[in-house]
C-alpha cells in the first residue's frame, strides 16, 4: 500500500511538472494551427465552415491524455534510463524534422534520429572534450536510446488505435490538381494528439522502491517519475477513399510497423549494439507505409469527381437538410424532385420545383439507388447543404497540402483563385 501511495504521489508531482514544460503548450499550439488552417481552407474553398477547430482541439487533448495514461501504464513494467534532458533532445529533433515534413513531428522520427545521432557521435568520443560541444555530446551519450525507441514504438501502437477511431473526425475536404489538369476532390487527414507521459526512471537516491523489478535498469537504487510531453499523429491525403477507409488502412499499417518496431526496441534493450538497427528499421517501416499509401493513391482512380450519373457529393455540411436526410460524402445526387441533375443549374431547378418538399434519388456508395425526402419549412434556407465535387466550372483550388512548418505558416488559407468560383448548394 505504501508503494502504491508513493507511486501516486510521484505521478502527481510529475504531472504537475508537465504543466510547466513549454513543449506541452508548443504541441497544443501546433495542433491548433493545423486545425485552424483547415477551417480557413474550407471557408475559402466552399464559403462554409465544415469543421470548427476549437471543438476538435478539446477532444484531441483528451484522447491524447488517455493514450498517455495507457502507454505510461505499459511502461511501468519496463522502466527507462532517461533524464530531464531527453525532453529537449526529442523535441529538438522533432522540431528540426518538422522543418522538412510535418508528418516527421511524430515521435518515432525524433526518437530514431536521437538514437542514430548518439550512435554516430559515440564513435568519435566527443563526450570528454573541453570544447563547447563536449557537454552536448555527454548529454546525448547519457540518453537511453533503446528506451526512447521502445517508448516511440508503443506510442505508435496507440497512434494506430487513435487514427482508426478518431482519424475520420479530423479529415477535411479540399480540391487539388489531378492528372492532365483535371480538378479532383479529396480529403486531408492531418490528425495529431499531444500525449503526456509519466515514466519510471532510475534515481541515484532511494526516492521510491518498487515491489517489482523493471525489465530495464533493474539494478537501480531507487526510482522516480519523469514527465515527458510528446506528440503523435498521422498525415495523409486521399482522393480515392472515404476518410474512414483511409484511416482504417493507415491504422493497420501503423499497427504492424509499430509492433515490429517495439519488438526490435526490446531486443535493443537487451543488447545495446542493436540500437542503430532498431532505429533504422523503425524509420524504414514508417516510410515504407507512407510510400505504399502514396503509390496506391497514384494508381487508383479518384472518387470525388463528377460523372454522367449525377452530381458527386464531396462533403455534407453538418446540421443541414442533406445531413438530416442521411446523404453522405461520395454519394451521387441522381434526381431531385423528379428532375435529373447533371449540373448545379439542374440542382437549383429541382429544388425550386417543390418549395414545400424535397425528394431525392441518390446513388449510394455501392451504386444502389436510395430515396430520401424531407419537408421544407417556411423561412428555412433554400440550400440543401452539400459541397459538390469539383467540375470544369470550379475556380478555387488548394495550393497544395502543407508539407513543412514553413508551408503551414506561409500558405495561410492555402487557396489559389483561378477565376469565379462555383457555389455551394
């Protein structure tokens, strides 16, 4: 009982120190920037707000805390030889990588970079130097690279679960340039979570005795709790899948690569010379997953384009008649009040055909016809509440998905104008 109470006391103290960590707030700021950009993008592309970023930021923080609790509990059995400087090494590596690609912000990249840097610099014996880089090399040498890789791989498993569960909620519609100059619709999945970790670390003093022996550093005199704020997340673009399908495919690959990376990290804990192999494997597995998804998108025909069967729906505005009738992204509006629709003008004409009632024939995602209907009330807005996939009249297009932190800041709303834009119906 005394050990449990001391563990809770140490956990509370470490959690309070997390609130003093600037990286806790940097992670929240970065996530807020990405979510706010999506809201601005929707307003400039479609003249409507499909997502309200403050409502997404709160759940992201809550689910991140939940993931942190689960991973921290799993790591209680292992223990890692980290110190307070690990926070700066991880975040320094992650922010440096984010200047190249936003998706590199996920902890697996930062942990692998720290591990490889430790291995490379360790060959030159810089830690004992009296030059300015001597203390830095000594600090890096003191990090538990295998422990960092294990933490990162377990977080990737948590990331896989969050992407499958919450990934579609953070997906935002956009319009991009397709092949041969054709505009296509798509979805950007850019979902990140701030994760606070509470880690058992060896202490030079008998701060806390444990009733079990951790797998790593079992000979320590005592143990203490270290708070480590990190970020996990996934970034991807799809023009051929529904957001939930894209999230499911990504989560499966994250789960498999994370499981392999965790096994390699455990091997590195037992045999330290294996650390660089585990780090390179973690990077290659993650990048292989991204390349497979990118190649698949290039080889698969786009979904969010118009065809002769009717008007393809790119997105549905929440709370509108279309949402209440159960119309979904990817479906095709075939007839409206008995009128065949192939253009926005046809859709207007069909809606005006009956001012008191709307009856739609919709081709669902399986290509089967379904009928939806709804009464229209006096004073209600005339719009149906769908965002249509782009056609030859669409004149606003996304400037491209922001790849780096510089792109995220520089692009702003992220839309370039080609002329007069089509309207939302």
